[in-house]
C-alpha cells in the first residue's frame, strides 16, 4: 500500500480543507504526509492558510481518520485516485472544485482519448429513450468512453446501451461504494465493472444525500470532452450538469423537442440561450469535435511514412486523437519512460510530423 495514501485520505477529512487549500499545502510541504508533519509555525506561514485550518491539521489523527476507508477499499479492490496521481482524470484536474480524491473500481481508462457524458431526466419518454440509444449507437465507431450517473431514466438507458454494444461506460455515484443507489441498478453496476467501471468522490460511509448529487454532476461534466442532454425539464440535475459543463468550457449538446413537452423545455432552453448545440445524431458531436478530421489526418500521416515503427505510430495516434497533449500524459499513455519519449519526439519532429507548443505540448503538423 502507498504509505502516503493514509495521509491523502486523512487530508480530505480535515474540516475547511478543500482542493485549493490541499494543493497549496502539498505544494508547499511536498506531500500529504509532510503536511501532517509540519509544525504550527511553518503551517501558519503558508499564504491563505487560516489559523482554523492549521489547528484542524495539528489536532488530527491521520491513521485514525483514514483507517475505515482504507479497510474498505482494500477489502473491495477499489483504487483511490488522489489529485496528484497520474491516473487521476486529467480533464478534471484544472478545476478548483474538483475532488481531492476519487474512488474507482473498473477497467476503463479515465483518461481515454474521447469521453462523452450523457445525461437527462429520470422519467424519460419512450422517444427520449430511443434518442438516447441511437446516440450511443452512433458514438460506437468513434471509440468513446461514455459517462453518466447510473440514475433512473436517461442515465441508465445510456449505460445499458453501452453494455449491449461493448462500449466502455463509467457510472459516477452520488454516494460511497458501500451501496448502489438506486438498488435496482446493482446488476448493471456489476456488469459495468467488467466493461467500464464505477467512480465516486465520496468515502464508503457516505450515503446518497441530496447535496451530493450536484457535486457528482460536476465530476460528470468535468471528466468529459462533451456533455449530451437528451431530455430534461427546465430545472433539475441535468440542467445543473449542463451549466457546470459550460462553466468548464466543455462542448454541450441538447436534443430538441416539442414546445409543449415539459421534458424538452430544458433542452430547448439550452439551445435557445446558446448554451448547447442542437443535436440530431452522434454525427453532430463528431463534426463539432472534429473527430473524423483527426482520424483522417492520422491515417494520412501514417500512410505517408510507412517506415514508422509501432511506437511512432502509437504516439502519432495519441497526439491526433487528443488534439493537444503534454509530454507527461503522452509518455504515460504510450508506456514509455522519459528518455524513450524524448527520443521518439525528436524523431517525429525531424520527420516533420509534429510540432512542439509552449508547455511541452504537441500537435500534428497538418
């Protein structure tokens, strides 16, 4: 077990310590463990760390705070993802309200090249369910990871269709992993562990409290490249997710509906207010996200240079699919160490296939 995990979990349980504060503390002290080892004088000198936070840290018992969660995750094979970990969802990291830690069980790559969230009402019409299923079916050829909230209605419809088409799908929970809510979705969640997974920011002792679900919606929005709203009333969780996605500068799509249909009012409003693009099929998402162009460009690049080895082709694919990627993410996804990665980058630059952007990011040369 990662010894630092004791202190990482404990840090999430300290009153008044959110993500920004945790980042500040760890950035100054060096690690979560080091935060608990510092004295009052040192902690008090850290900018914007109040005396209340300092006192809460000093009186905390890290091992006692983290023990119940550690026992649960070890017993159930759950992977904790702290925000400093390489496997933590990279799309989620930049936001100030992102969770410090996530608990994950499954086999999907949470940093997949293309991630789409699908949300909607808990009481959809038959037409809404059909639209949802058709959208998922259309996304299949683009190698996407589909995220939703494992709730009644559109969420579970998206998950079920993904399972039937062998599309990886992840359910983000509004509670800890000691239960599945609603309980009727336990069999679906079990199947998702083999073809995706389940994810939560809440420790195992946390139940499905009302205030948890807007927080869950933030993870659904933040982890994705695009959010699709299928059916929703003017107010509700799906509208919260869409608003959060807009705030995170994500692409939002909405399926339009009849003017007098209450489950279309939310989607129609998003389109009317220019907070979502009108969606008729999955091809609309692919067009806006430029997925087809990216795929064609990769094919052209590799066809022009048939002498490329498998590592070089893989790196071109990764850069093309993500549009821009930094060297750490690239090395991790390509499964190369830093020296091997540097060599490959240099070779591809000499061949005129990629160029380097500020911040050690890379794009294909078109």
